C-alpha cells in the first residue's frame, strides 16, 4: 500500500464543450483538489467522429493559462501525428505557459481499424510493429531534446542534427514523461525512459480480467526496470479507469472506494478518472473528491 503522499488523482475531460464550459469545468476540477487534469490527443472522438472536438495541444495551452496550480497533461499524445522535434518544442512552450506544470503523456496510437483519424488526415498507420518502433525512437528523442540544449540523433525512422531547444524547460531536467503502454515491447520503452507508466488495462475486458491484466503488466514492468538497472519504485504506476469501470465508477462513493482498493493492491499509485459522462453522476464525483479522496490520502 502506498503512503498517502504517493497517491495521485487526476481527471481527464473530453474536449467537446464550448470554450467557456471547458474553462469552468477545469477550474472546478482544480477547486476540488485533484492533482492533475488531462486531455486526449485525438484528431476526433473516434467513437463519434462527426461530433464537435477541439485540438488537444492548442486547448491544453489555453486551459493551462486559466488554472493556477493543478498539473496539466496529455493522455496520451500519438507520436505519429507530429514531428518529434516540434512535439518537444510544443512541450517546452507549454511547460513555460503553465509555470512548470506539464505532464507529457506519449503513446503509439490506436490502430487504423479503430481510429478513423488516419484516413481523415492521410497519415499512414504503419501497423503494430511500425508504431512501436517509431514510438521507441520518438520517446528517446523527446527525452534528449528536453534535457539538452542541442540534440543530434540517428535512428531508423528519424534523424536530426543539432536541434536547439532554448529556453530550457521550467521543470528540470525536463517535464516528466508518462508512457502509455499495454504490451511487453511498449512496457520495455516505459521502463527505459518514462517517469510514469499509464495503462487502461485493456478493451472489452471484465473488471476481474482488467485487474489481472494490470497486475501482470505491473509485475513485468518491475522486472524490466531491474533489467535496466533501475529502481522500480522510481517509476510511477498510473491507471486510466476505462470501459465498464469508468461508466459505473460513480454509481456510489462506496463503489469508487472498492475500485480504488482493488488497484492499489496490485501496485497502482495514480488514478485518472473520466469526468462524469452524465450530469446525474456529478454529485457522487464531487463527493468522491471532497470526502473520499482526502480520507484515502490520510489512511
């Protein structure tokens, strides 16, 4: 069981509201005492691709300027959407806009048969292996770019020469990197480069199957950290509550506590919750924030 100070609680919101409502929602999340608030880096909401949707990084910078202390992040940026040097420059800029509050979440992206963004934008899906291989290079590059004033890199997919990065980030040596990973090759990248590992477990799984998937992945990540000579305790373990558990999380405050304890017991120390999907859940969401989470931190 982690100590209370080690526990973190964040909220991810969908970027489908008018601007004024987005600001109001984020300010309320900050008032409720959450540690972080996140956006998803998708071109569209791929479950409803014709619905309103704002671009992640532009909106994140604007919302960061409307908050004061809560950490702000991307969960997670598909590295195929952007040149990695420009992605690092975006992160550097947002770290300054936020006064050093950026959490940089990176991922390899969903497959084209799930996410219509590839066809919509003309960006090629290189397939599972290609996405992972490119992702490994991008994470290493972004790590170096944000940690150094100039970076040269020669990879299979990316090559850069003396890419300058000034001013230096507010956070030193760089903003923390969260790697979204489910499978062994992605977990290996997280073990090498990440400050936090984020998982949602898997799709179309029962809560019991999801819990077991997270447990096994966490144990593998411990072994991979040791393989790289890294203390496993240095890598934060983060869970996006997803699927069936996300939809039913606010059925009651007691249900939230039950889900929390299940995942803490398998090593999770950061919980990222979806903002309620319907207004009928908001009362329980606010009770969880104001009454339940403080008690869990103090326990």
